[in-house]
C-alpha cells in the first residue's frame, strides 16, 4: 500500500479525493488526518483509502500525519463517502461532520535533525544551512518560527527546504492550538450568613425595597447565582446590587461558566422501573437485535406518556451490559431538559451532552473523551449522530418525525435518520426510532416490514390506563355565525376562565410559522388553492397576485369567495403577539407568559420561561410549536389550539402530516397530572382528516388517509424528491436559468430513456427573495435521483437538496 486517496480540505476538491504517495517510513492508516501539499499550500486531509496503485500518474508525498491515531473509524469513512454520494455534497463537507470541533486549523511547522552520514562533506553547506543545523542540534524539534526570527523568513525557509532535500532535516507539522479563553460570568453571592441577610433585608424594608428583595432572594440560594439571573428574577438594577456590596452584605465574583447543562443540577440517580407488558415486549425485541450485533431498525410508536423513554433507557443499559455504547438524538437540547435529566440520572457520570453552547475548547475536549470511550451514552441534536462513540451498539432517535433532524441550510443537507440508519448498518448497531406520531414514511416502512413496529398503546402516567385528554373541535364558522369575532370561541373562553379560577394552568398554541399569507373565506372557510397542485395559493404583496408555489400559476385576488360568492375573503396571518394582547383583554386577571423565538432571542432563555411556568408564576402560556415539545406539566389542564389552520394551509404536500403531528403533540401536553385535562382545537375546517384524527388520537386513521393521498400523487414514500434551487440577484435571469436547467435535465432524461423521473416547475421558491437574491425552484420526483443528478454540472448559484423537508 504505497498510495493514499485523501479527502482534502479545499473548496476545489468537491466530490473528488486526491492520490498521494506515502514517503518511506511514514505509516498511514485509513481514517487518519494528514497534511498534504495542494497547489502551493499545505492543507488538511483525511485518508479514505489505501491502495497499491495511484489513481493518477504523478503524485506528491503526504507531508505528515496530524495525529498518530486515525481520526475517523472505518465505518465513519464509509459513512462520509455515502453522504457525499447521496446528498451530492463535497466529500470534505461530509468528512468535516465527523472531525473534532475546531479541527480545521492551520499547521505549525517543526524541524528536527537527521543523523549526518559519516562521508558527508560539511563544506558544501551554506552558512545559513549550517546555522540551522547548529540551531536544532541536540533538540528534539524546533519550531520553524524560531528559526525565522533569527534568519529572516525567506532565508530560513530556503535553507530548511535545501536541508530537507539533502536528507539532513525532517519537517513535521502540528495543529496550531485552539485559541479559547474560559468564559467568565459575574455571579452575586451573600457576604454574610443567610440569617443575618434576612434580618438586614427586613431592616432595609420599604426604604430600599429592591435591595431588600435582592438580599432576601440571595439568602434563599444555596450558593452564588449568576447576576443576570438574579437581575431578571428580582427585576432590579445594578445600583441595587452595588449598594448591597458597599454595605458589605453581598459580593460579586467572576465564575468560569460551566456550560455543561448537567453541571448545575443535582441529579439523583434513578433505578430501572418495572416494565409494563407492552414495554417489556418492545424491550425484548430490541434486546434480541442487540445480541451478537445482529442489528435492526425498530419503530417504537406510543403516545406521549406511554413510556417510550423508559424503553430507551433500558435498551441502553442492555447495550452497555454487552460492552457497547449508545447515541441518543433529540430534536433540540434547549427544549428537552427533562429528557436529558432522565438519561443523566440513569447513567450517572456516564452521559455526554453535546450542544452548541459549549465553547470550542470544551467541545474539543468532550469529543476526545467520547472517542476514548468515557461515556456510555452521548446525547445531542442532529450532529451528535457523528459523535466518535466507539463500539456503537444502539442509536435512539427520539421524536423521529421532527423536521429539525434535517440539516436545512448547509451542505451536506443530510437527514439524521437516514444517516443513523446507514451508520448502524455499517457499525452493526440497532436503531430505535421513537414517536407518538411517526413520520408517514417511517410508518410505511414499518408496515412493509423494513422496520419492526413496536407499539405502546396507552399512557402509563400518572398511572397505567390514564385516558388521553378529551378533545373538542370548535368550528369557527359557527362562531362567526353566532357573532363571535374574538380569537377565542365561546367554548375556549369558558374553559380558560374556569381553569384560571381553579388555579390551574393553560397553554395556548398558535403555529404561526405560516409566514406567507393565505386567503380564506370567513363565511364558508374556503381556502384559495391551485387547481393543478391543490396547494394553497400564496399572496405576493409585491405583485398583488396569488401564486402557486409549485407550478407558478398566477391569478389576481378575487373580489368574492369562489365557492359562496360572499365578499368575506380574509388575509390570514395571525401572530402570537396579537394573541397575547387579546388574551390580556379577555382574561384580565390571568398572568400571561409568551414563549416563541422572538422572546428567546431576546432576554429570556427556554429554561427561564419554562421554569417560570412550571413554578406557577404564570397562568397562561402562549407559544408556537415550542410548547408542543416534551414538557411534563401536571398543572396544565387545558390546551387551546387557537387556529389549527395555519399549518394546514402551507403549500407543502406534508401540510396534513405536519398539522396532525403538531395537534397531537400539543394535545399530549394536557392532562399529564392527576387533575386530567382537556384540549380545544379551533378551526375553519373541522372535517379535515388531520384534525379529526388528532381529535380522536387516532394515528392509524390519519396514516391510512395520508398514505393514500401520497400514493395517488406519487409523493414520498412512493417516490423520492429533490429540490433544486437557483438564486440570482436578477429575478428574470434566475427564472431563465431555471428554465435552461429544466430543458437540459429533460434532455438527459430522454436520452437516457429514464421513465420514472418527472420535473415540476420552475416556480418561485416559497421564500422567493432571500438576502437580496431571487430564488426559483425545480422539483424532481423519481427514485434514483442522486444517481441521476450526480454527473450534472450545476453552475454557481444552484443548491441541490435531496429528500427536502418543509418549504425553503
Ligand atoms: P414517553 O417517552 O412515551 O413520553 P415516558 O417514558 O416519559 O413516556 O413515561 C412517562 C412517565 O411514566 C414518566 O414519568 C415515567 O417515569 C413513567 N413510567 C414509564 N414507564 C413506567 C413503568 N413501567 N412503570 C411506572 N412508571 C413508568
Ligand atoms: Zn399549481
């Protein structure tokens, strides 16, 4: 094996690897990170293959290894190749997913002396060369920077290069260090005993109310608290804190922030629960897949609270017992603190949580520790699927239907589920996909026997057999007829008032991701749709027209409803802010709390909002889909879906599925406690199958309808899609380029005689203009799309998304 195929970290490399020869004496393994000369630069690369023959005639030598140990396992090397092939991404982009964070750094060059042969004529050396040799004599190695300081950059480099050529000196390389400073944050603590603080607080009393409050608050804490947190909780100024400091009652200190989400919590270890019969069956099946590295894919379908997490935990414990390790993927770390805690409690000290709030240095260290086998379980969002977990035995994907598992906006645009399936196949691991509302594609595969279906039919919390909450569907057309113009129907109004009076909590859900406005008749509920594509038409303000985002059909906005002829067409686009305002009017005594990205981008974190609501500092929580995530809030007895129609009317073939998932999940938030619960869904289309099925908690009913529509329209799982987006600063040129591409692809299809690929569009993208660029899209429907598109030259400005999810 004298040659290596290397994936080089250069944008020029694209989907190619490059052949390098191995210099004598340099041992290189597959998966090893190396330095390679590329043009006139020295770049990082990873060895993907070794072979006795080069792929090209002329090869250069590998310059050196970056790390003695291979950085990618053989399975990861195969995975990177697969990702590049399937998602048509540059191969180093795929490799980079698996490298330690902060790996992409420049090299530092070192030199060291080779023994000088006895017959060497020293007089042939230049004075500079001699100086260099003198410099490194007796040293293990010397940084070239130091020699440059003495000789000057140019002279040093020339002399070293000459010495290398004559075999007197060898070069080696090392990554420059990560520049990461520990992050410090001001903390406030008591400077006196808690008793004394409370006494002083009483004395300060009304005179200095804020100071007293702050002091009282500090006296209740077990230790120093982040100043930012104290300030928010007490809503006091820095002056108040300074005053306490001046009085010698409190003190500031800088604390190195531990961004480890498990660090600040006292976690009580937990024991495995006795499994219910359904859990036991699921567990036994998974266990049989674990034995002897047999592998397999399991779809664990169970409503929220049916005990899926307990099954994951015990399957992981079993994996560990067999000497292997696990990866658990969750949609978003910030939204699932309770889930994370449960894993940490079951495997104390053996869980690594990956998330982007760690500093680069911390991420790097964590990566190394994972690779050294320090953790039984690695938990994280989609990128955690690439964690270097050795002896991988089990991958769990919780809430497998979540769209956040698809990498949306960066190459490679991979889907975590498909990557996990591939990785498991390569590593001989088991995959468990869990969901209350499985992705239609996953369920279809389970039906066909590609995955093994495991069902947990009922809730186990607060006790086995707890019924799912009762769901009432309110027809907003009827409300309108009865003269109700508020956002809250009569039913919802009454239920909210009652819950608030009973000191219970309410969640109001509004999915306002439908940024584009759709048009609906307020009298009959009719939504204007494209006749050809059946997706809702989108109103474009700039053109004052309705546009189909799939086929580019245009039409002016009609004066009256095409169905009932009444002039009651409305542009719909309601936001959570408006909802909060209206809730304030309608329920003046209730304490409101809003939770959406506008809020969390600003002052408050997810944790803060959640803990505020959990500790009953608010009665009504108003939010977007975030509130639908895995929260376990026993005081919530009512969940109101203000409008189920927003998600339903997105121009996407998955709109029905999305609506069903969201409604089911939101509904799952109610009645987690002993007081039971109720869900009210407001809609203009109560007869829609997604709403009906969600209201009766009937996944099968939803699935059967949905899969039939998919079959008829030949959408996934009956085909695959690829979304090709062209962007340009000029709208017309962009459209023309998209049309040109369509012609060229059509010719290709014809000349190859491919029967099953169809091209839809071009049409303006859902987000027609993004950061000053216009966007047009082609959608391909077929089966072997990656293969077909692989040789197609895409000019600058094109983005290819295989298996797209959602609208972009
Ligand atoms: P899911 O993940 O399906 O939402 P969980 O695993 O979170 O369900 O279970 C919901 C609740 O029921 C949790 O509080 C959990 O501790 C409890 N639970 C799960 N399995 C059992 C069991 N076999 N016996 C008793 N309690 C259980
Ligand atoms: Zn259309």
